């Protein structure tokens, strides 16, 4: 990468030596890189209805035999926690000549006294809560939950939900008999099966459709719902649940957001989560860690 950027062999060797033996701060390097990118004037950030996506994720450099290391993170292929070096990554999402590309904004190391995945997630959400601008929206995958966002006070988010997720209405249904209810009625976005029985999905508040890359996307929406453990009360933070039925995929996409966005903008903003994956994929190859895949 440095050779392709015009550095000669001596400069490249000095650069690598400085990274390996020198004293530096990653925040300073990221700030210098962002200044350089903005000065070029070619990278342009994405924006939807005035809001800009900020994508965050946890990545792990797997080190199964690293001695004296306590960090363990979930591996999807192994389906359990494995030893590795975990990092939190935050990027702005934009494009150069129509190609969607991330721009690094923050790298967070695992806490030295608690290298758990939950602690690192907590650190990422805390950083987002303190650093999002008024027109920025945190975009996160299924590794976090709505309760995590609310606990960390993340002001605006778009978040992927599990297919069997549920929520509640923040008002009481009419009940003439029995004990007065304390919880709103349950909202179930998708039909599911349990113990051989089919549990029907709740009727959506809104339905619609839009076209994306010449595909018709069918949309269902439930407005102003709350977490299932919340009783009806005016002080609870509410959110919307969107379900997108895309003919390109067998399973529908289930998203939640606390931002007043249209269905198409919510859908596109979540797609802007994926560029955050490019950063560790490129880094692992350049560091010679491709075999760790």
C-alpha cells in the first residue's frame, strides 16, 4: 500500500520501524489521516434526510495460543468464545466516485482490567453517546440490543434485531374484566413456531414498498413501541420496528430505530453498516494474518 502511494523502499522501511519501535498514539494517526482525506476533496459522506451514518463494530484478531491473555470473543464459526485481541472500530461512511468506503474515526482497545466482549461493547456505545453530532446516527449490527443503546444513552441509532424479537405497546388495551393490566399488548413482527405451534405476527401499523436496485422491497412498521419489560409509562424511550422483505433474501431484515426516518432511508442507512468490516479485513491481510480467517 505504501509502495503504491509513491514511497521508496527506504521510506517504507523507516515507516515500519517507526510503527514497531516508536512511540505514537493511534488517535493522532487517525486525525492526520482524516485531515489528509478531507483535503483531497474526493471522499463524500453519505446523508439521508439530513442524518449521517456512523458505523461501529467489534473485531477480533484471533490468538488462540497467546499466553497470559484473558480476552475472549464470540466466534461465529466455532459458536463459542475464543481467545483473541478485541478492538472496537468506529467509521464514517461515504463514497469516492460511487464506491462506498469507510473513513476511520476511532479505534478502541479492550479495557486492560476487563477484556470481555461485553465490556468492549459498553466502551463503544459510551463513546458513541458522547461523540455523536446532532445529525449523526449510530449504526450497529445484532451484537448490541436496544436495552444496551438505552442504557448507554446513545441518542440516535439504527440497529438490527433478531427474527424472534418482541416489543410492547406503550398504552393499555381495553380490558373490561379481571385485574387491570400494567403492560401494553405484545408486538411480534414476524410469525414464528414454538413447540410445534405457529404464533402469528402482529398486525403492522404501516405497510409500504419502495424499489432498491430494481427490486421491490415490501415494508411493515410498528411505531412507538417499548421494551417488553417496561410497564406502560410516559417516561419510557420509544422506538420503531421495521421489517423489510427483500426478494433477494430468504429471511426478512428486522431493524429498529429511534429516529424519524422513512423506510427507504432506514434501509439504506443500515446497509452503510457493512463498510466497517473493510477495515479489519484489509488490516489482517496487510499484517500477514490472512490465515487467521
